């Protein structure tokens, strides 16, 4: 390993090649860290992986109870049970917020390793994203069970559902990567993410249908998560969707910003390690 006072930014092509190489070389380490963390997380729990299902189930039950008692007047698209609609939206929102938190959690949980060992830093991020994917897949199994119980027909557009999930997670990951350098220096950022995430959920059509008319159009363009989440859920449950333009714009933006965020994290990592 050759250390130089020059910034990697002075050789951008070499930096990109090195980042791609580190992603490939870090897969084995990411897998071992993932297995270690999973064993440690659920070693002394009685219910084990059931805890992954508790948050979406509890949130869905709350909104269904409120609707049944007419405290709220939210509805779902024609033919889609409200419980199924809310459960799908809650699971997708959890995947998004998990992706937002991933970069900060990945770096903060490995402070000692970063200061003592030389290894592909991208492995930490892959480990944390693996946790988000694992939780999402378990919750997706629950969603499929509910789909079978309601005997809800699945449209042919359901094959695009994984594409929507990837776009949603990349959008969250891009936001998290932008906040990571600041979040490693100031713990306020992590607390702000949790606090803002609670309000952000109510501004996003997670438990209700997107607003109609001019207001709905403005919200869908101001809130980038709204069209991506709505289209992804519509592909699975409704079939047709009216928010495809927003999905394309923000999905592409999420992919590009994720790449830019990975490069930015690579550039700022020496400073983060030194300050931490």
C-alpha cells in the first residue's frame, strides 16, 4: 500500500477503479461481519427473527384499528384491502429509512477497526446494507403470506417490484451517504435522522393514497420518496400507476447520487478517521 499526501481526487479514474476493486475485495469481509453481527444481535433473544416483523405489524395494526374506529378516513385503491396497503407501504418505508441510516451506522460501529486496520471501507457499508436487505426479505415473506390470505390478485407489473425496491433503497442510501461525513463529526445528525424520519413518514403516502390534484403533484415532486414508494407499491398491488415520471427522475437521481456519495465517502474517510 502506497500512502501519498496527494488527494485521490487528482486521479479520478484511478480512484473509481480502486473503489470498484475494493467493493469486490470486500465482499468476503462484509459477509463475515454480517454473520457475526446477526449472531450477536439475536443470540440472547427469545423470539429471534420475529423481532424483525414486529415494527411493520405493530404500525399496520395501529392504523387499521384507527380506521376501523373511524378516527381516520384513509382509504386504499379499489380492490386493495387497507391492511395490505398499509403493510406494504410500511415495509417499503422501513427499507428506505434503513438505507438512510446504513452509512452512518456502518462507520460509527467500526470506529476502532477503522483506526487500527487497513481494509476495504466499502465492506462496512455492504454489511449494513445486508442487514437492511435481510430485514426486508423477512418482512416481504410476511407480506406474501397476507397476500395469499386475502387472495389478492397480483398483476403482471409485480415483476417490476424488485426494481422499485432497488430504486427506493438507492435513494435512501444516497441521502445517508451525503449525511455521513457530517454525522460522524456531530451526533446530532443521527438523532435528527430519527426525528425527521417520523415526520417524513406522515408527509409520504405510506398509510394513505397520494393526494390528488395540484397539491398531489407538488408533493410528489417536492418529496422524492413519494413517487418512488407509490410506484413500487402500485406495481405489486394495483398494477397501474400514475407517478412513473417522478419514479424515473428520482430513481435515476438516487443511483447517480449513490455513486457520488461513495466517492465522497472514500475521499473524506481519512479525515473522519482522524477526527473520530
